[in-house]
């Protein structure tokens, strides 16, 4: 049966970092077992692809595998500040200048609007899931329930990629701004390894120290992290308000005379990259397990923080492009150089200090977020179950936090800032598209409730929504000034969404809080996310394909068999529990 114990009527498995328990599943207890498991791969893959988890499984059984409960200490006020702190950071400080100079010009403010709308639509989809399934796994848990175990794993890999690379990029940016604050060049505090490739030769020990400090804060207490985040975010917002007000006092409207020099294509191309600046909002969904009243607090926290963030980004982009012609914007430190250009050189110190504050709270939010993702993934045994343990004293996932820190530190030490920003955008937009699909599946398909005819109609309409969205994105990427393709794809999307609304009844109503305007809102989220994906270059998709291939190989060698064994043992444990309860009755 495995190493299961009984506590308060819930079956759970103990695990530790001891060698004999690191891979405790049946398939890995001997080489013979592993060979037999590999031979059974087709059967197991079919089982995992077709198996969908249940709300109760994610909320009760999976939580029990962490041995201790996470402490419920957070309110909607905490979530708003967590959301703001987790999002506003390196993206606005680093990417705004680059995209304004090379892709959008002053119209970069519209790029932020487009990215913000996409993020807000995704926020609505996340909110219903987070309220209905308030667990630490976020989109991984949601999509295991709605789209099955295999799709959940694909999402899990992309989430971990996004967390590690994103944290590494922000920590290296922290070093650059710290050097600027001390009147040094960004690479002055890095060690140069001349024998390595230019993208990997600037070694960054300061980034490691920053990540280690953040890790300690995240491990000690979620509530303590929230209090620090709250104070630091207030200071950061004060600095951002200073940048906006001081920048607008030096505004020159002549800098807006050539508002969109790269045209509409440039605006959307910048939007796809600037979506990186919105990463982190799903932090709120990952701390749902630690929220006092998820049904009230999560919608307020998610929507409130995203509206505030979008407004701040637009004002900052507007101030930057009004201070300085877009061609003269510095791509490394855009705001600092812009203030020097208008005669406010002293302000660069405030800008650098504000950027450091912002990136610190982004790193803290990311540490909280990625540890909880890994915790829930390990609960399914797709990762070693030792990573699922919640520390009894702190009420936080200690093992997962440390492991994610180590992975992020390795990337941060070697890899130059921004090398994988487009890969991050692909990964993020892909996940958000799947969350929107998952919401439609949740509303329109329930096993045993949805009739066969309605299931077929749902699949057809969903396929048409996806196909028309992909067609629009491909046409956008390959055509510069045509319109015939849009005249075909956009009506198909519109009629497909309308058909889903008119001809397929919803099989499930939300219990506490539901996304409004279903299916229109999630369908629009799918279309916008796919459209932004079409604005990213081919090489980035090739890198994404390589990463996905490596991830699938890992799944076939380990994740598939561990999760299959765990699911079967959990099913056997539940059957035994029912037998025992029947005997007692």
C-alpha cells in the first residue's frame, strides 16, 4: 500500500530527504519495477491523459500530503499589496525603454494598455478557479481538474520555467540598479569570465546574496512577508508617483508628434514582450490556501491590484516618452537617463532606489509564489514528494522554497538579463490561454451532467474559437497590410462564441463567485493571448519547443510513473477507508 498513515480520517504519505524515501513510489523501488513501468507507458499515458482530478482531491487529499496546514492569515488588503508588489518591478524598469525605442515609440503606452487588458481578462478567469479551488497549486491545480493530468504537467513545467528565469532576470537587474545607485556601471560588481560566451560571462554574486535573503524572509512567515511587502510597496509607489509627477513637469508634447513610428504592428509586438511586466499577478491565486475568506478576498485582491498596476504602468510610460524623444531613450536605465537629459540628474538616485525597492518586493512575491507552485506539484508526485512538506513551525513550504532558490540562483549567477524574456512571454501567454480554456470546460462540461450532443457541440465551438484565434495570429504575423484574412477569422470567432452561448447550456454554476459574461470573456482572453503569441519571433518559439521536448522526456521517464502510482495508491487507500467505515457502521 505504501507508507500511508491515518490522521483525522485523511490518508497521507510521509516523506523526507532520506534516500529510501526520496522516490517512494512503487515504480522506483527497484530496477525491475522501473523497467516494468516503462513497458507499461502507453497504458499509463492513456490513463493520465484521460483522468481529470476533482475539486475535493485538490483541496483535501493533496493538502494532506504536506503533513501540516498552511496558516490562514491573509485578507483582501494583504492580497492587493501582494499583487502590486509581485508585479511592479523589473518589467517597467527594464523593458519600457527597450520597447519604446525599438518597437512602439511613444505609443508604448498603448502597448501597456493591450497587455493590461489581456492580463485583466486572465485575472477574471483565475479568480473563479482560485475561489472554487483555493489551493497552493494555482493554474496547475485548476487545469488538472479541468483538462487532465498530462495537460497539468505541461502547465507545471512552464510555471517552473517562468518562475526560475523570471526570478533570475529580476535579481540580475537588482545588481545593475544597485551599481547605478553607487555611480558605477551595471557590470562593475560582476565577475567577468572571459572564456565563456558573452551571454554567460558576467557572473553575479550579488544576485545570489539577494536571493538568499529573500528566501529566508519567505520561509520564516507568509504574514511577515506580507507586512514587509506592504511597507515596501507603499515606499515604492511613493517613488513611482514622484517619477510620474516630476517627469510630467518636464514634459514636452513635441516628443509625442511622432506617436506611433513603427505602426500598429510595433504596438502589438511591444505588447507581447511587455506582458513580462505583468507577470506575478497569479501570486494571489497561489496563496488562496492561506486566505481567510477566499470567496470575498481573492476577487478584490486580483482585480484591484491589476487595475492599479495597469494605471501606474501607463502613467510611467507616458511620463518617460514626454520627457525625452523615443530615439534617445536609454534601453538599460531609461528613467535615470531621461531625468539627467531634462536637467534633474539628482533624481536618478531616487529612481534607482525605487527600482531596487520594487525589484525586492517582486522577488519576495516570486519566492512565495513559486514555492507554493512546487509544493502542490510535488503533492501529485510529479516532483519528489519531499518538496511538498509544509514546515510545522513556520507553516510555510520550506523545502520547496529552498530548492526553487537554488535553481533560480544558478541561472541568475551565469545568465545575462533579458536573454529569455520572450521565452517567458510565450510560456506565460500559453498558460493563460489554457486557463481560459479550462474555465470554459469547467462551465460547459461536467461528466454525467453534460449530454453527448452538448459535449459534441461544445467541442466543435471550442475548436472553432481556437482555430479562428490561431488563424488571426498567423495572418497578423505574416501579413503587413492585408485585411481579407481578418474578414474570415474574426466572424468565425464571433459566431463560434455566440453559438456556444446560444446552443450549449452551462453544466455548472459557480458556488461563490463567477466570471461575468461567459463565454465572451474567456473566449476573448483566448483570442488576445494567442494574438500576442503571434507577435513573438520564430527563434523564441524554437527555444520554447526545445524546452517542451525536454519536459516531455522527463514526464515519460519519471513524472508519468510517479503520478500514476500515487493516484492508484490513493484510490486503494480511499476504498479501504470506505470498507473500514462500512464495517464500523
